[in-house]
C-alpha cells in the first residue's frame, strides 16, 4: 500500500503493467487504473500464490489481508512508532509525492481522487503517463529511505 496508495488487490485486477480496479471496489464508484512500476512488479513476483485464491495479500488464501492487527503491532514494536492507522500510509504517499514536487492533479490521479464540480465534467485526462512517472519517483524515494534505515540499523 505504501507504494500504490491502493486498498487491497486481487490477482485478476492485474492486467499486464496495470492494476485495473473495478468501480465496485472504488470508494468513488469509478473504475481506476494504476500503473505497475518495475519496483511494484518485482515485489508482486515474490508474493506466494494460494491455489484458487483471488487475493494478492492474504495469509490463508481465503480472505484478503483486512485485519492486520498482528502485523501492525509488529511494525509498531520494531519502529517505535505507534498511534498510526492504515490510512496514514495513503497520507504518507500523498505527502511524499508532494515533497517530490509533483503537481496536485497528478497526486490526486495517483490515489483516485476525482475532480469536483465543472472540472469533473470537462477535465477528463486520466494522467496514465504522469501516474507512472510519479509512482516510479515515489518507489525510488521509498527504496532510498529503506536503504538509509537499513544502514542506520546496521550501525546500532
């Protein structure tokens, strides 16, 4: 979620180099395409698949990873950071994209926020290339941050 800002994922929603989320799964009720960056693809390749399970993120193949209390407790303990929620990952991504100098329209497009009012009617560009570029930059930033954490942890 930190790389995509997306909530959950099913294998049948992955089509080539794009995640195609149907309107039925979107908060705004509109279908949403999210480009898969090389970093995302490399992570997806490592995820084990449960036979017959549609879920990408699952621990048992029967349900998606919705209730991740144990994982969060582990992250809290290892990081020393508490009091955060699942949705904070989306906020972190948005703030990170903003810090990288990306325009607000591109950031909104990356997380499926829709334009309001007359802009919603007339401004219909889907930002496919811009989303891909933004998510590549975000992935690079996350990779750099994680590398820095790893180096800092090795020193202590």
